[in-house]
């Protein structure tokens, strides 16, 4: 089994175990329906356990809610029933995972993700952003309890959790309306790859953001495909590195046509902001220095936005060694002409 497959299978099982701990130990609402939960696995052995685990993955993956994102197209790749039972009963069930004070993008997952990236052609920048960088960006941005926050390349949901924890820490006790908004409606994300989208949905559910039956705020899709039709107070994002795309995204509401993914994300993020909205976006050097389309986008960005800060990051902060990265901080200006917002 590859590291990617191992990570995926471990993700399903850890989520079921941690959801059960939330219900049994912390007295919180049930996340996974009874009969498809962790105790239902512990009560079975051998081939019966394997059949039931397959049934869990199939049933939970067919809905359109948050659990549907978590288990979308999930398949059991642990083909040996004895090894599956060993993994469930002798490894995962022996620990209280919530007591470890770690979420699903903690150190163990980051290590597995790094190995997954080294194994494949795609970089690990697709999967997660270092926690220290997330904390620094959130500290600068200071999100408010009423903000609607977007990440069009949300990965495992690091910016959502960082913003959520920052708001709770700075504004507690929250009033009922603020709590309701923060639990459902504050965060919206897109993620093109299924594995990090699963981790994002799991992280949100296990932190009490959204409920299992709610419409998922995590959209498994290419964010650059079209305009979602909604605007946000804040965008926090680290779009995936990679110089070009097979799709040039010839959209009327883009300033220019290019196959450079990062330049397309810059155009897209500006369009996602309300007037007065703010953004913090990780970008590689080609966004700052590329000619042609890059120059056109930079001119329009400076015209329509107050680009007030450029933070130069240390080389090697991401797994792709040698990639030079920066954080752009900007705010959408009042009165800026832009096709996305003229009629709103």
C-alpha cells in the first residue's frame, strides 16, 4: 500500500474513532449515525468486519452533506481482514486520540503527507500550509466574528481552523448569533483534490464547525472554473504551486488570459472580495516578476486594491526546496472598476 493509500485509510478510521470519543467522552452531538460508527466496527471480526467496513464507507459517501465530503468515493484498500482488525482494535482503539490535543493535520499527518508528495509527481504544497505561517497570517488579518471567510484552495482547512481559533480566543464569550455564524456560514472553501478535501471536512466537523447533515462549505471542485457568485469579507489562501495549467481559463471576468495558475488565482481572489474586503495570499516569485500577463495583472491589482504589505518568506518553508514564496496582503478599494462587482 502506498503512503497515500495508507494515509487515506487511516483518515477514515481515525475520524470514526475521534467522532465516537466526542460523543462518548465529551457528550457532544453524534457526528456519525449509530450502526455506522466506531462501536459497530469493534463488535465485529474477520470477514464480517470487512463487509461492514465496506458498507460504512459506501453509505456515508453517498450523501450531499459534510459526511458525504468526508467519505466521497471512499474504498477499503486494506484487503486482509486480519490486518484491518489489527489496525482497528490493537492500534487505533488503544488510544484516546482527542486527548492528544492534535487535529487531523497534526505532526503525524504532515509527515505522511510529505512522504506522499515525495512519492508522487505533485508537490506537498497542494496539501497543507505550515502551521506557523497560518498563525502569522491570521494574526495579521485579525478576522472578526461576523466575517465570511473564503479559501479557494483550502487543502486540509488550516486557514479555517486558524481563523476559528483566533476568533474564539479574542472574542469569547461570543453571543448566540456570533456562535451560530461561526459554526455555520463563516467559512467557504474549494479544493480540487479529494484527500485534502476529506481532511478539511473532518477537521471542521471535529472542531464543531458545521454539522454532519449541513450542506458542505467545502466544494470538491476547481475553484478557477467560474465565478461562484458570492463575495467575502476575507480571503486567506495558499494556492498550489506549479507554473502552468493545461487550462487557460478564458473567462470574461478575468483581466487577462494565462495558463499560470498562481496568476489566475490572484485574479480570482480579487473577484471574491467584497469592496473593503481583505486578503492574505501566498504567492511564488513568478507572480511578482513575470512579464506579459503577469505585468497586466500586477497593474490591475495595484489599481483595484491597496496592496499594502509584501512578506518575504524564508526559502524552503515548503517541501519544494528552493521555491521562493511571499505573502501578499491587500484590500479591495472603494469604487474600483471590476466586472465581478459592477452589478452587485
